[in-house]
């Protein structure tokens, strides 16, 4: 179908207008697609079918189970055990509680797969502990919300599943394995930053544990951490698929939370299921609406036009990748992560996989995950920034100002993932082949 400038303006302009007037994103996507389809004379029934087809994907089955597993473990008493285990590992160093914060988020990110869930579950405990030990409130909040973004990279991550579906059925297992080293790298970078800042600000060292205490804490944490083994180990060895590992994680989480940790009862299950369904409904509605919007973009050849436009700007790989990262960082400031993945991934994938750049779709997925996770921490739409500031009891502006060294650290790691493919591609290439 030939390019129609009026239809393109109608689709993108109406969507932008609805976002500006604070219309819900899912409805903005769907309404823009329906109005443009009506203008082009396309059957609205066909658009509805595209919405249904968007959520009728086998790979998306893992999303509800990973969300449920995270809810169970979040309510099942794992948070304090993870913090204690992290304290045993790194707590005795200078700025120990800040390092504990990062390590605990690394553990919890491998269970919940959500930065918001990480901040909501661990945040109140971690921020309160740090404030009582003499850490500045803004620093405590910054460490908590930044380290929570490890959950976007460390498997499981439902945003990776959304990306896989958005670009046409990419292997979720490959994406999970590709995020493992980058997630750990981000954690190490944040720990280095926290250690340097702790020395400069003379933050205290953490407490020390006897061997018996350390062993007891480790043993108490193992049952919860075994959820990570089920997810990562199962996919890594090829014994189970990502979908199957999500179901196993739920079953194990139920067993641990109810029978071993005994922090929840059968009566609490309904509340957990209700929260899971609420989150799932939002995610699936976004996917359905984005499928309709993406179909209209394809009909109007918008991805091809953007690809050609970027390649006309420059044929230099470095410049193009910097432009793409900059664009995603800016967009992340004004839109949430899931809709941005659904909208921009199909548009930008042809650019990054073109002969000029030659990036693997899996590597681009990891780059996009970290890039857009920065958007979770930036105003005016940074959901994790809002949650962390609310827990810490400080203004958004104060947190955003204190975030500057953390932003820089995350961007440095982002550049490494962008220009050093081996960081994200080594593990999946070893497992699945190139």
C-alpha cells in the first residue's frame, strides 16, 4: 500500500494528542488505530481481529505465571530473608547497606522480574534500614530504585516476553539468557558507585556475622532462591521452556510461601490472585491495543519510512546507534516501558538489523530493556521513581537531582551493551548457537 501522509498524521497526531490530554495509553493506541482504519476504509472487524491475534500467542502464557510467582514470593516473606543474605555477603564493607540493597535487588529481580515489584517489596525495608544507619534519604531512595532495574534484565522479565512477541516470536529463552550477564554487570557497576560515594560521604560499615549465623541465614534463604534456579537453570539446561519454568516457579513459590515460610495462608491466595489479574489485565490490554496500532503502522509503511529516514541521516553505525539510544531515552521520559516496547521495537528492529548496523535482535532487546528501564527512573512518567520517592517520603525533584551519578552509571553500562555484543550474546550463543 502506498504511503498516505494524511493517514500517518492522523494516526500519530491523534495518539500524541490523546497522550497529552492524559488519556489512558491502551485506549489511545486502540482509538488512534480505529479512527485511522475508518479513514482508510479498512474494516474495523479486521482491526479487532488483529487485537485478538496480538494476545493469542503461546509465548505470552509465561507472563501471568511470572507475575503470579513474583506476587507470591513478594507476600511470602522472602524480602527480609534476601536482605539478610545480602547483608551476610557484602554488609561488612564500607557503605554495606547500600551494597546489600543492590545484591538483594539482584536476587529478587531473578524472582519477580519487575522493577516496580522489587521497589514495592524491598523498598520499605531497605530505605528504612539505611535511614536508621545514617544514610541520606535521597541516596537511600536512589540506590533502591536504581538497583530495582536489575529485575528488567535478570530473568525472568515479562518485558522481555513482550519484546519477543512485539518483534515476531523471538526466542524468550535466548532473551532470558542474554540478560543474565548484563543484569549482573549493572549490579556490579552500581555497587562500585555506591562504594565510592559511601567512602566520600563516610557512610558506616555494616555488621558482622558469626559463621553459625551466616550459615543459618543462608539456609533460610535457599528455599526462596531455588525459585531462581528453577527459572534460570531450567531454561539454561534446556530441560524446560520459559513457559514451563514459569509454571514450575508458581508451584514452588506456593509450596515455599505457605508450608515453609508460613507468611501467607490459603485465605491470602485470593488477594494475591486478584493483584495478579489486575496487573495481567493492564499488560494484555496494552498488547492488544498495540497490535492494532502496529498493524496500522505497517499498513502505512511507517517502519520502512523511519528506517530509510535514519539511514539517510548517516551510514555510520556508531552515530545511528547513538541516535537510537538517545531517542529511546527521551521517549522513556514521557511513556511507560511496556507500550514503548510494543510501539518502537517493530519500528527500530529493521534499522538495527540492517547491513549498516547488523545487530542481533536478541542484543537489541537487551539494549532496549536497559534503555527503557532508565525511563522508569526519570520524570515525568517514571513509575519506579514515583514509588521510591513515596516510600522514602521525599519530593520527586529531590530524588531526580540526586539520581545524576546513577543515571551516568546506567548510561555507561548501556553504551557497553550497545557496542560490545559479547556481553549479552555470549551465553545465548553458547546455549543455542549463533
